[in-house]
């Protein structure tokens, strides 16, 4: 069928729009602004990474100071960088394929299970765990991006052992200071009690002394009267 002039104009505009989108995408790929492209096909949408963009990211992950891992929803380590292998003190080939929990002390495993059971797209930085080699790690965990279509999680582990040791020293020092404060308070109470007891004893002594003064005065008066009577007897005699 012959197309009308209006149809041809419409199709021409659509082609121009698609061409512009394609050129824009190619420009983004050439400039390195795109890490991957999504292609729709019979099997649905598929993600293809661009090697030139992927290489610097891989280099960054491998050289970063934090441990980086990819975990399955059951906690199996699918990938880890060299730093994490150094943190747990095992060869990287032995770490990959093992369960993350195997490196955690028994008392922290339930907390890690709870964190792993409810990850989300946003980072979760709320858990510090202890490893069986006595290091402490602060964990940041979140789900893989939705376009990667999976249940795996991304986990970043930061060594906070030094900070944890300083925290424990401060807690220990705080405990010692609290003990000393309690001891000082006890001594203060003892001094107050002794002061009260001393004041009571002083009052008792004062009362006794007052009685003794009165008694001595009475005896002096009696002795004076007796002397006077004796003088009178001698005078009359």
C-alpha cells in the first residue's frame, strides 16, 4: 500500500529520534560514561559489561584497603578480593567457595545470619563482628543491583580491630575509675560515720566532765563548811 505523505513524515521523525538515541548511546560508550549495556532478545534482557570500563573497577576493588566480597543468600563466598583473604589469613583460593560464617566467632554468627537474612538496596552498616583470628570487622552489606538479576549480596568488611582495642581499653579504664570512685565514696562514708561517732563521744565526755565539775564543786563546798564548823568548835572550846 502506498503510504501517505503524513505517514512518511511521521516515520521519518521516528527514525531521526532513534538515530539520535543511538548516537547518544555510542557517544556515552566511547567517553567511558557507560559500564554496561542492556540488550533485549528472545531470552529477555541481558547485561553486557564493557571491558574498558570494567578493568579500572576491578583494579580498584583489588587494591582497596577494605575486604570486598560477593555472597550468596546462604552466605557462601562467591568472590573476594585479596584484602579480605589477608584479613582472615587464608589463601584466596581457599576463601572463595567457603562460608563467611566459618571465619566468625561462634557468638557472632547469629547476628550475621540476621543481617544476611534481610539485606536491601541501601547499605547496612550496623554490625561489628569478631573473627576467629581475634580481628574485628565492621560489615556493610546490600543487595546486588536489580539489573544483575540475582539474590547475591555485596559485602564490604573494614578492619576496626585497633579501634575496638582502644574501646576495650577505655571501657577497662572506665571500670577501674568507677571502682576507685566507689572506694572513695565508701571511705568518705566511713569518715563521716567516724566523725559522727567522735562528736557523740565528745558530747558524752562533755556531759561527764560537767557532772565531775559539779561534784568537785560540791565537795569543795562541803570541805569549806566542815573547816568552818571545826574552827567554831575550837573557838567555843
